[in-house]
C-alpha cells in the first residue's frame, strides 16, 4: 500500500500502535504513563515566550503546522494532550493525514459536510442512512441552502446519473445502518474523483480494522466512536479523518471535544477487533 504523505508510520502494527501508542509526541510527554492521563485543564502554561511565539506561528502558518514543529497547547477547545493522542491514533489507523474528534458522531458528520458544502450545493446520499444523518440532510441542511438527493449507491451507475452540476459531495455508510447493504467504495470513489465530487464514507459499522475507505479512494471518513471502534458503551464521540487539503482555516468550532473514555476504549477495542477478525471466533459466534 502506498505511504500517505504526512501520515505517521510507526514501525509496528496497527493493533500495537493502538494498544501502546506513541506516548512521546512533539507536544506532550506521556512516556511515563502506562495509561495516559485524561487532561482536564482548559488552558496551558508555556515554559517561555519563545516557545509560545513559535507555537503561535504554527497556528497561523499551515506549513509550520504540517511539519508539526513547535506545536503547543494553549486552550482546550483548540487542542489538548489526550485528544491530540486520540486523533493521532485514529489518523494512523484510517491512513489519513488529519483527524479531528468531536463530542458525537453526528457532530463529526455535520462538521465534515459543513467543511465541504456551501449554500447552493447539493449532496448525494445513499437512500438508506442512519436516521439522524437522514434528518440532518433533510431537515437541517436545506436551512443552510444545501439540498440532498438520494440514490441507490449499491449500483454505481445510479450515482453517475444523480450527480448534477451543483453536486459537491457524496455521503454514504457501508455497511449501511440499518440495512447492512455494502457499497463499493473504490467504484464510488472513482466516479466522485472523475466528476470532481468529494466522497465521504461513514465507516462506523466496519471500523478501520475491517475497511479503510481512504486507501480505497474516498476523500473523508467519519465515525461514531460510540459504536464498534470502541464499543464498550462507556462514552460518546465522533471523528473526521481526511487529507490536509480539506482542512479548513481558522479555529475549530466549540462542538469539538475529546470524548474522555475513547482513548482507553480504543486500546481495548483494538484487542476485541483482533479477536473478532479471527476466523475461528467468527465461526464460533453467530453473526460476528
Ligand atoms: C452509522 C452511524 N453513523 C452515525 C451515527 C451517529 O453517531 P452518534 O450517536 O455518536 O452521534 C450512528 C449512531 O448510531 C450510526 O449508527
């Protein structure tokens, strides 16, 4: 698989990375913690004015930020240590360049659409969707001047016919909630690329352990972290993973939040998914 530019490539497997992580980052030192602490500070002390100056430069200069040089934590809404670690891990497992976590999956989906769409644009979605995503597209997006069209994306020819002059994004889940239909990510992504449309895949059901949409050509991946990826029923969360080119300028909105238990759930999730991927267990557990 080609190495994605900017994506962190640790020298060990995805599961090891999620379980043990990369505790020493350029921004914070978790090296001495077996389980990283959950940060609860709203602001952060900087050891010198120089450190602050170089860190602030990173906020205004995307080049410096891309090189991850001199990054600092200054204010919880912008970034904080536990969330930074969670985002780094999720970007790695989804093989994406940038990752932003949110309070819920719906906040993440709304943010992904908000980054891509403008008033007057259209979004094409698979005709079966998680109910609240359907509601977002039919009840909320029209208030922002965005119209949704629905098509059966299990047949890529129907997508081809549904993309119009104003179509800016295609959104679908695979497997679909609740029908469990499977959509061909590579085929849909190919059409979207050719037609200049951004494809967004909700990977909640499959998780990156089973399917990595970015590697199959999708532009963005969204998740409800509340479900399979860290499915112990202990927390809510959402995430958007995508390329640096789609990252909006300016500071992330207030809904951005680190789901407290998710980093720990991810560790256990990695192990649970590994077990589920074991064919002997799949054979033993009906429906697994
Ligand atoms: C496929 C899918 N996407 C998104 C969501 C929304 O996620 P959340 O409940 O974390 O907002 C759900 C919730 O069940 C879901 O099943």
